[in-house]
C-alpha cells in the first residue's frame, strides 16, 4: 500500500481541530472518538490523527468527498483501532576524539532524533475475516500486516516532520511517498472467530542521510509486525514489510529493448 508523507497539519484530508465526519463518509460502529484510548509518548495531535485509521488512506470520489474505499477498507480496516504509539529516540551526548582517544561530552549539543516508532492496533476476528475453518484467513492476516505496518510508517513520518526531532527530515523517506517492495509473512497459530488481535508494528531504525549518504539505504524502510491473540496469549502471525520510495518522473528510465540486452 502506498503511504503519503507530509507534515501532520496538511497530512490528513480534514482538519485535526474539527470533526473528520465533516468530509469523511464512513460507516463504523466504533465507540466515540477519544485520544485517551491511545497511550504512548507522542503528542495529542499525532494521536488524534489516528482516531480513524481508515482516513489515513482516503479516496477522493467524484463528488469531492473523501471516502474509505478499496479492498477490505470499508469492512475489516474500518474496525481496526490504534491503541498505542511510541516513538523511540536515540540520544548521543558524546563525541569520540581520535587524537586524544577519549570521549568528550558535548554540552548543549545533544543529537536527538526519532529513530523508530512502535504503533499498536487491535481488532476483533469476525466471520468476514475467517477461512472455512472459522479461523483468521491467511490473506486477511497479510492485509492487516500490510496496512498496520504502513500506519506505523505514517506515524514516524508525521512525528519527524512535525518538529519533534532535533534532526527533522534526517531520512529521505520523510519527504516522499512509499510503496510496498516486499511482504513476507510467517503463520504461527490459528486465531478463531471471536478472538481479539493485538498487532504490534515497529519501524526499523532509519539511517541518516548524513551518516549513510543520500543514496546509501535512504530509499527504503523496513517494518516488523507481530499479530498476537489476546484471548489465547499466543503469536498468530509475523511479517516483515519492506517499503521503497516512489520514483519521480525524472527518475524513470526508458525500457531496455531485447536487442540491447543481448
């Protein structure tokens, strides 16, 4: 799934200070929206953006309204609730001096940035998510990993570009959109209808452009996801989702002919 990337103030198709329902035509049985249901160390503004996860990936219809459309978006993903968002920071107060072979404290020059984000979702397993054995369908599990892991990357992007980091925009993925490159899923145990799932998504630490160079690993990101059964206390599925930046028109290359390859 593609993921948009921009600051939190312009990221969503609706204003965070007003009700999303003014522009969003959605049908959900979710409880009244309240950021108190989302724990973690991020700002209330970031939490508020994830009260309706489906609206992170809206579709603009012919009437000019944003709607939640697409495969399983109007059903399964509408029932997904974000319950926790945690930003992980790296702080270094020391600089290695190769001449003196000592580590000197750099007062007032703390390098602090958001290296990764853990975003947790929960959803009940309903019959429309099950296979013929009345267990969570493998395809549905893969869908949840795809979408929920993308949410964690969205959270990372919004945090980094919102000025909460001493080094905003330290990774090129925060400035452009991403698409899926690969999605690897391992199935561990069944989850029957009526179960409740806890989906834990963690973005892998991003290399900084200054450390790795603009072209060194700066065009992809990896998210690790684990789906846990809350009722049965076991791991249901796990996955690794690799996403890459979308090529701009200037980056596109002409197709290579068969003759030139030979």
